[in-house]
C-alpha cells in the first residue's frame, strides 16, 4: 500500500516561561492511502500536536516527515502553504471562518486562491458539497446565522473543495451534540469510502471506533495501536467497547 | 502586585505603550505651548504698550497743520488726557543707505523722528526710551531681523553720515504689516535732514476713558481737524503687533486640537482592543469576586502611568520649544510681565490633559459593568456584529483578485473598527492640505486680487501737496510718452463723510476713477459702473452695515449724494477701509493720486520702476509683486514653515497610527490569520490582504480629507485671512498637493502596514486555532 504520511522519530518541544516541555518524544508512524486513522489519548498526550506537525502546520525539532514521498521538513513556508492548500484538507474543533464572508465564499476560498477565473464552477462544486453534507440551503447564509453542527459540515466542505489527498481533523465533533456528531461522522465515512485518507484526533471512543485503525498516545509517544478494519454498522458497539478498554489500559 | 502587572503589560506591549505615550506627550506639548505663547504674546504686547505709552488715538496727516486749533480742541474735549503732534519726516528709500544695503526697493514709508517728549516713546531693547546723541542712528528692529542693518554699520541718509548704534522698538510701527517705519536721530541731525524729505504729522491723543474712543473719533472728524491720512487707535496697534504671532498660535491650536482628537481615538481603540483580549481574565476576576473598582484600577493605573510620564515630557518639551518660538515676540516686543503666569498656566494645561485622559479611561471602562462573568469565561469576548445583508460574494466576484476582495470586504464589514484609522488618515490629510493650500494661495500671483488692486505691474503714488497740479501733469505726460507702458489709469483717493445706519457720520476714503481698467475680485456684486454707484471694502461694508443693493449717503461740500452699493471687495491696504466709485468730485480734498500701470514687458518691471523714480522724484513707485512680498513676505514664510511642519506631523501621525492599528488588527485577527494559513494562504497573501485594507482606507481618507480641506478647511483659512481684511478666500491649489501628498501618505502607510503586519507571518497556526 502507498504511504501518504511517513513520520520517523519526530521530536517537538514547547518553551513555556523558563522551562521546556517535550510534547512529542520520538514519534514514528505511517498512514496509508485510503486509511481512516484516529488518534486517541488523554489531555496533554500530544495528539493534536502530532496532527499539526504531520500536516506541516507546526514545525518539529528533529525527525523526518514525508507526505506523498515529499519531505515536509525541508520545505519552506510558501511550499508548505501550497501543499496544504492543494493536497490537504483541514477540519478544526471550533469551525474557524472569515466572519464577513458567506458560507459558500468560505468554502471556495482555498480553491479561488489559484483559480480566480473559475468562480462560477467552484461555486457549483461548493453547492454540490453542501448538498452532499445536507446543508445545501445554507450556501448564502453568514457564518453566524447557522448552528455549530451546520458550520462544522461547512468546514468539511471547505476541506474537500480542492479534492485533497488527505484530510486532517482535530476533534471535529468535540464541540457538537451527539446528533450533530453522528451526522459529521457519517460525512467522514462517506468521504473515506470515496478514497480520501483521513487522520482524526478525538477524545470520543465512539468516534474513534468508526475508523479502521486507532493510535493511542500517552506522554508524547504512541504507546499502542488498535486495528479495527473497515466499519460495518451492526458491530459498532463492539468496536466502541474495544476502543474504550484499550484506552483505559493506556491511561492506567 | 499592580506594579508587577503594569510592568509586565508595558513590556509586552512596548510599541503600543510608547505610541500612546507619544500622543499624550504631543497633546500636552501643544496645549502647554498654546498657553505659554498666548500669555507671553498678550503680556509682551501689554508691556510694550505700557513702556512706550502708546497713544490711544492717532491721526496721521499729510499737509499743512494748525497746531493751535488742535491744541484748543484737545483742551476743550473732556476725554483728552494728553495731546502732542510728532513729526514724521518721510525720506524716500533711495536716499537711505544702511551699511551695504540701500532701502531703494523697500516699500515701507521710512520716516525720521526725534524722541517724543511726552508719550509714544521709541524704546531700546531694554524697554527704555532712547536719547540718541549727534551722529547716532537707531534703526527699526524689523531691519535687524531682516539682516538689513547691523550695529556699528555706517548709515548714509540723504548723503549725511550716521552710525547705527542700536535698534528700536516702536509700539505703533513694529510689525512688518504696519506700512511705516520710524528711525530715531538727534534733534540737531533731524533739523539737517528736514529739507530732504516730506513732512508728515502724527497727531496723538491719550484718552481718559478708552471705552469712549469711538465717540472721540467722531468728535475729531466732526471738528473738521487735520485728517489727511489714516486714523489708528491703540486697539488696532495691539492687533497689528499680535497678528503674525497670533496666526502661528492659531495654527498650533488647530493642529493641537486635531492631535487631541487623534490621541483620544487611539486611547479608545487600544483600550477596547486590550479589553477584548483580556475578556476571559476580566470575567475570571469578576467570577472570583474581585470588586469592579479593583479590576478597573489595573487598567487605570497603567494609563495613569503613561499619561503622567507623557504629560511631564510634554510639559518639559513645551518649555524647550517655547524658547525659539518666543524669540520673535521677545525681539519685537520685549519680555512679558506674565512670564511666570504662563508657566503656571502651562502646568495647569498639562494637568487638565492628564485628568482628561484618566477621566476618559474611566468613561471607557464603564463597559466592565456589562461583562457577564459566566459568558466571558465560557465564550470570551462577544463576536463583532456582521453586516446583516451580504451584497458582495467572493464566489461571484470576477474582477478583483481574491486577496484584494477579502481585504476590501473586511473593511466594509467592520466599519466601526476601521473608523479610527479612517478618521486619523482623514485628519492627517486635512492637516497636510490646508496649510499647503493656504501657502499656495497666498503666494500665487492671483492673490493680489484680495489686496484691493487689480493685476498691475507698477503703482505710482503721489500725496497731495502744493505742487500737486504741476506734478500730476508731469506724471501723466511721462506715462503717456513712455513706450514701455501698455496701459495706465488714474485713481484719485478723496476723503468724504458717510452716514451710518444710526445717523452718525464717519470718514470714508473713496478711490475715484475707472475701476474696470484693472478689475479686482468682488466677493459680492461688481465694480461701480454708474456715477451713483459705489463699491465698499468688506471692512467698510461691516462698519456701515451695508450690503450690495443698499444705499449709502456720502457727504461732500456739494451736499449729500446717495449712492447704491454695487459691490463688496477685500482690501488689506490702507487699514482695509476703502471705497471705489467712478464719479469725480472736485470739492473734496484729494488725499493721494495713484496710477495703476501695466507694462508691455513684465521682465522690465524693476528697470522701469527705477527709471520712473528718477524721472519723477516726487512720486512713490511700487512694484506690485515686490509690495506683496514685503508686506506679506514674513507671513508667507511663516505659513510655509507651518505647512512644512504640518506635512511632517501629518506623515508622522499617518505612519504611527497605521503601524499601531495594523499591529492591533493582527493581534485581534490571530484566529482568522491562523485559519487562512492552515488552509494554504501564504504570508504574501496575508500581506496583500492587509495592504489592501490599508490602501482602501487611505484612499477613502485622502478623498474625504481633501473634500474636508476644500470646504471646512477653506472656511477656517478664510476666517484667519478675514482678520487681514481678506474675505471669501478661495483656495488656489497645486497638482502636487493632490497628487504628490497622497503618494507620500501611500508610501508611509505601505511601510507602516508592512512593518505592522510583519508578525502575521509568524503567527503559529496550532496555538491560535486549537480553541
């Protein structure tokens, strides 16, 4: 299988006041094309930092990260921006948008940067994505005129507008109620089924259980891993139980 | 604890703290300067007036004089405290040589006098009446300022040698705006000079009740006493003495006022941004039960410290700057008696600035009451309100590049936020354009239209004398025969009386002749064309309460004649009180004859003027441009300095505020910037977006500032000019003001935006997007 991300021995330190805190302590992992991987772990374990470093949004102190065989550690700021815009998609815990643009404009934003003349085409594509995620009628609303769940789905549409090779999601259901969270996960599963690789950070065992592989982190290291395989709905409760048990073991 | 919190906060926000302090410093400096300069100006004028014992009423007179008649009028009038007649020996500039410099081109009426016996003393630089010895010459202080004369120079007056031993202050004629200057010599030297000049008289009165000066003026006119020349009062002397420096103070006051507005806007903007940033902390402090007053103290203490330091520095700076700025006042008028008062008032002004800043902070902090602890901790600061309706969609935009669209859209969506920067840029543009337009207007050739005479090259003037008729014929013959003259017209100034609205009569000087030959600008109506029409200078129009279309009764020896006011014009010469008519009245006494002349070749003005002076020694030849330059030269130069200073101040404010604003904006927009970077926008993209915002506001600011400068600014400049007697001033501009200055502002804003937003590229995505 083709490797999308290959990370080897990555270290990351944060300087806080007078002392330094090592957040990632020699993490190595590989994510393959078409996979849906979750990262779980207690607060402060370094899971979000891992996501930000693997996507090139944050720098590392040492180690090596490649994305589609291209080394991210040697790329300059502009190159990294190009990779993020053209090959990656991001969904954040708090859906962050430009508040003075309509939802559809926020969605086409990363694509318009390179294709100013294709506004109409991109708008149609954004509308299709909105339809697919079930919020087709909200295209021209402002971001403060829709609910958190709807906004998160708009965030997924934005992540998909450039047809990325991989989506990074940092606790995408963390700020949502359970019904909205379920709908968001349905969207992710559908995207994954269509071939997009997903790396998702979560606290929620039920969310992690829907991915095919779960990485468990503790104190800046990947300490365990659980292979669940592709999800088939009748067995979701079993998978959630497995993830919970593993998580408890990690935390002990 | 407060000390540590304040120190940490100041260190963390160095640029913002320094900028705030700079504004408070500037504000205090200007407020304090205005106080110091105003008090010292008033004080110096008062001191000079007292030391010189200025007459309360002065009638200049050219021609025969009946001193006994004047003496008996003075004795009979109950309001007269003292009376004297002084000689003023007018000697043509060509006969005055001061060191290396000749006063040939000098437009002043240079006269020689001896020290007055009773009052109206000519003073030395220590404020003492001068008693020159034989061969000594004291020169008006203005000639020292202009570098025309120096102590120790030899002077030649009509061939007689003198030594310049000092300079004199003249409470009447000190100002460059006064048209005469007095030199002081010994009585014996004076007698030797008498045959070389024309004698004029200064008929001077000191009055018991100053409030009754107007009544005295009317009584003097009614008595039919000597009045062939301008009439002046002590109030007018004070105004003339204070005008040049008064304009400078007025300009500082205007700039100061704008700086105060800008400073308060910046305080508001930075404080509100800080509160927004600290929203959660404020909520937490409220939640744990800290009283509101304690929370406020933290903010007030920081600004109190900045304000205190700023005010102290400002006060010290104002003392430093006041020295050079008071130099001119001290030179012309001497030390002020109120110097210590000015220091007290400056300190008081600085304290007012300090208290205003603190008061304003308290006022802004009222909003703490509205902060809900629970929601502040949970959600942070409330979101800004978005535009209710969205008319511009990025996805439908086919014209603007994405970054430019985002920049403009942001400005349009957050108008309240950008209003601060917009108003500052608008005011900066205003501060820049108004003084430059004023300078451009005053220095433009068309400015003569406000001076009460048309666009001429030369003016030949001749006072009434015994040889009047012969001389007049000689001048007319010369002008008719000269080949270098394209056109000339004779204007005769005659003295009449006119009836005021209240029935009283007042003297009026009317210029009679063809006023269409050298047309001037009338800010209302037109030139007189019919024999029963009259045009009034704006000061006379005000004095007689007349408007275009009104009638005015003119009294001459032939009786009373009614004239219709055909127009009103600006005039700054001859005390600003003139009138124009075309009728010729032989009965009234001629005061002087003027010939307005246009030459075939304007490059020959100087040569022709010299020839004319030699051929017609009894006339005064004035080069119109040179005349304007000498009367207004110093004022034009001060306006130019003020314009340059304003330009620098405005550019500095533009840069500083743009920098401050962009820095705060970037801090405020951190999550949005992090998001844009996360989804693949490069640092260059961000830079383009912020530059667009800066440019967009700048364009609106410059447009608004220019409109404001041409409307409101023109009115302000007009008001200042009106004190010279120039009404309805219209700005004459220059392309560089509207093209070059915006380019300068653009460069400064670009640079400030570049520096101010440089941190945007360094914003860490992860830290700013997680929550």
